[in-house]
C-alpha cells in the first residue's frame, strides 16, 4: 500500500518513521519539501545525516556501508539518496539491506519516476516496509480545495474563483501552488480574505483585464471578442511577442487535443494532459469539433510567418500585425 504525502507527514509529526521511504510520482516540486519535513521531524544529529548521489553504483555501495553502521553517539541515523537511478545490482544490494534494516536507521530515496516498475527489487523492498510515498499530480478540483484549506490555515479565506485561476495559471503541482499561495499571503498583508483581483494582481496582472480571456476567445474564433480583448491587452502594454506566443500556444493545444480525440483518448485524460480547467474550459472540445486539423496547422503557419516578419522587419507595427493575424484566424473558413 502506498502512502500519500499528507499521510506520511502526519506520521512524521507523531514521531513515527518507517525503515525506508521511496518518493516517486509526477509532483516533483513537492518532494524536496516533503524531504525537508521528514529531516526536520526526524531530528537526527548532523553527524548522522548522510547524502549520497543517485547516479553512481559505487555511491550505492557506500550508502549500504553507512546503513549497516551504527549511529555515532546517538540512537538514529538518516541516509538520503536523491534521484536514485542505480543499476540492477546496486538496487538488489540496497534491497538486500532492507530485508533486515538497522533499528533507528531510516533510508530515504527520491525518484523522478512517474510510475514504479513492478520488477524493481528496490521498490518492492521499500513497499514491503510500507514506505512508498506517491507524489501524484492532483486533479484541478483537489488542488482548488487544498489551496483554500491552506489559505484558511494561513489566516485568510481564498475565494473559489481566485483558487480556480491560480490552479489554471500554475498547474496542479503542490510545490508551485504553495509558492504562489505564499506570494498571495504577503500581497494581501493581513487581510481576512483574498479574491480574484488579489490573485491576478499577485500573479502580476492588472485589474482592467484578465489574461486568460484572450486565449479562450481565440479558442472560440469569435472575431469581435478576440479583437476587443487584443486591443485591451495592447492598451495595457502587453508585450506583443508574449501575445503572439499565447496565440500559438492556444493553437498548439487545440491541435494536440484534435489528435488525441482522433486517437480515441477520453475527454478526462485530454483535459488532464493539456491542463485544461474543467469549469472554464468545459466547452473546449465542442468548440474544437468545428475546426479541422488542416486549418489548425495552417493557422500555426500564419503564427510562424507573423513572428518571422516582426523579427525581421523592424518597421512593421506589432499591433497591426497581430490584429491581421487574429483576423485571419477568426475568419469563417477557420471553422472548416
């Protein structure tokens, strides 16, 4: 059975530790924070905390020697191996140690693997001790709930729409979201609540416009809305090449989704892979059905041409070129 990071942290706070842990999964940014929490809770003397690289089998042999050595003038020892990528022999050697781990000694391995190999003897040995901790990417709804809960613990209420936008912008990796929440806490300066405007301002955006609206308008190909939002962004000094990248990224996302749909991938998986918001992007696939793959490829070619022109012809007006590009993308033929 795997542990969640939260369950593992609760054990550590109570002073309970397994003989070995293996951190794996998609949420790479949360692993260092969890390791720091474990080290702090374990309270080992610095003389009894050892770090070993994970890319050398000789380092694995050194780690095993340390694991088999009694702690120095203390009753516990911590051995950390980061980004373990050892070969099969080294993994077997560590797995052999874990059959009879030294009391009071804890081994922690971190891995960038997204999925554990059932044939990995080291993963199997840690699993047998109940120490596999899965840092899986949260779903958007889970990330929103956790943001609101952590904000409450920090002393302020986070509005649902603010949490939605933070997840939309930063993704669902908790390490990144935690950093954004810390920024927001500093930004609101003791206020009891943080709303959407606070979140957007903290992310560096102005109140007058929402940076997420323009790419969503591009998805719909609504010319009037796209032009209005483009003008507003330009009036607020948005960087032209940044806007062009936003258009390109939107088209790339639609093209990838188109190919995933063609391959029979489920809508839920498409949303997860493309980091689409279940609420704000709920019409994404419906809108996509009206646009052909050939047209998306052609529009992407228009974006490349616009970028080349702006970079090579300094006399061109970026605002005018972007307006022309958006106009071409939003023509009725774009939906055929």
